[in-house]
C-alpha cells in the first residue's frame, strides 16, 4: 500500500514543504488580468497562476490593513482575533487575544523557522501579530525589490534541512503608488471620460503625493499610477519566482499570493480603502501554488482567513480551534477539498477606526452570488446585491429576512466566540507610529 501511495502525484514529498505567503497591500482583484482586467498589469503573476489554484471569489475580512492582515496570520475573523485600532484622543491598537493561536505559532510547533518582512508601519505596533515569528522585521516603506533582496539574504542563511515559513508584506501598490515608467494598454473609456470633482481631488491629494496641480485631474491619471504600481510589483515578483526556480526552491515551496484589501477609485464615491465593504475594497486575489497540486479555478466564495488553515491542513498539521477559516485542501495532500458551495464568508469594519478607516460599523456576508451588508451607525439598514447580475453593486435592494438572519447569525457567532476568548489587550500608539502612519495618508484626531 505504501509503495502505491508514494507514487501518487498528489502525495507531498517527505521533506516538509517550505511555505510563503506574499501579501500585496491594497491590491484589488479586478485590476489583475487573471480576474478579467483588460490591461496586462501583472504578466508574471498571470503566468505563475497557470500552475496554481486561483480562487475567484476571495474576500478580505476587513477593508484595511490591520484587522485584515491579522486574519491572514491567525486564520480567523477580526471579531475573533480582536485586532483593531481606535482613533480619538489617544489612538490605540487592540492586540491579538492571548488565547488565539497565531499561524506562526502553529508553524513553529510544526518545526518551521518563521520569517516576516513587512513594508507597512501599521504592523509595527504592539499588536501581537508577530507572535510565533523567529524573525519579524518592519522595513518601513521598502519596495518589493528591497524586500525580496532581504528575503533572499535571510533564506540563504537557513540550513537546507530546516523548513521555512516566509511572510512578505509589500507596499508598492498602496498610495502614493510608487511610479513605474511603463506603457500599458489604453484604458477603458469609461475611466478616461471622468474628471475628479474638486472635493474628491481635495481628499485624494492627501493620499497621492507628487501631484502639485490644483486643477483636478482625470480619474484615469490615478488609475494609471495604480496599475503601473501593480506592474512594478509584478516585475519583482517575476524575478523572485525565477530565483526560487534557479535555487531549486520552487519545487519544494507552497506559495500563496493575496492582498489585505482592495482600493476604491470613486466606484461608490469614495477614495482609497477602509471605509466601505463594497467589492472594490473587499475582493482580493488568492493564488495558491503547491507542488503536485493540479491547477484549478475555485468559484465558491473564500476568505483570506482560509489561508492559514489551508496551509496547516496541506502540511497534515492540526488546525487550532480558533482558526475559523475553511481548509481548501485535504489533510496532508496536494488535493483540493470539497468545500460546501453554500458556505458563507464574512467581513467587518469597526466604527472605532474613524478618519479613513471607517466611519460606520459594518458587516457583510456572501453566500454564492448573494451579498448582504449591514451598516449600523449613521444609517441602520441592510442592503443586498446580486453579484452575478450586478457585479459593480449599482442596484442595492432591501435584504430578505433570510439574508438578514444569515448576516446577523454570523456576526453574533463570531462576536460571541471572540468574547468567549477574553478581552484583547490595548496599547496606545506612540507619536512616532502616528507620524509614520500619516505619511501613508492616515489621519489622527
Ligand atoms: Zn493594507
């Protein structure tokens, strides 16, 4: 029996796989050709995806960095892990609940050496996301090129028989959109017609440095800059994958490429992210390449909270109880699991954020193509959308009682589980951190 098993293509090799999670901060899924964009913003990722599983409908768990990244690194929803920020007189950060086991801790238990290289100051605080990492390094606003160079340096120091988990958090696609001089295909005319209104320009100028003019530019100028930033990241990604191939690492590494949230370009009258749960802020890529795992597209909704339990299950490790994401593979095998197509995914925004990071408390759930959203500050009500018929969410309709119940049940369930795990810690933000975050466009009262 064992001889037969070892010959099966979907068996994993005996040496544990290395694991990489590459997170591109602020990358909305529909700006990638893989998800239907008409410009070739990411040729290397497109080619990488041909040998990978592409999740077509992955949601972030929130529409801004801190709670969402914490979900990637704990495999659970924000109400459960507890990480969020509070604006006001004394801005502070709530930390990962002590009883929530992080992905890095679980990987450490499994014998991995854990490295995180992060280009985003939000993750510099005392939030507990670093729990379980052997090397956790904030690299300011480092570019993908700088992050990858540092990652190569560190990986080369690890002994060959030591399995490694590497987390890379890229900021290239976040405002102010690092410029890359590249010609992309012409833009869809629906973007080029539109000039920013003065009030929109006033708000966006805080985020997009380097545009000195007081005359509001065309919306296309910003979308161009964003698209070119994706292209610039992708060029470095191509070099990274090539290096993994040349050093023999590609065939022994499971790689997940994803994002913490998207970016809005006035799709619903707003700029940036962290202020709504519309698709442009919530729909993110998830591309999973595992040696031996057959390429596929997965349409059933998934969440970035699924990534950690998926990887632990792939490795045949036990998934901690607090990881409420769904494993997308079978235990110890490079094979997709049968995930219930009626499975729901959940996202939330906490009102404490203030500023760009959420004026209203909101929750959203998706089951198949139906989305339901609840806003319960400034406006109390439920909206629902049919994402198959209306992917841009133009037609909001009142939610049916079944959808209201679905969303309320999920929200209550995660909140109860979270509260049952005890209070998260709370740490005041230092002036230094606030100053650094202002340089990314965040406001503090
Ligand atoms: Zn982010």
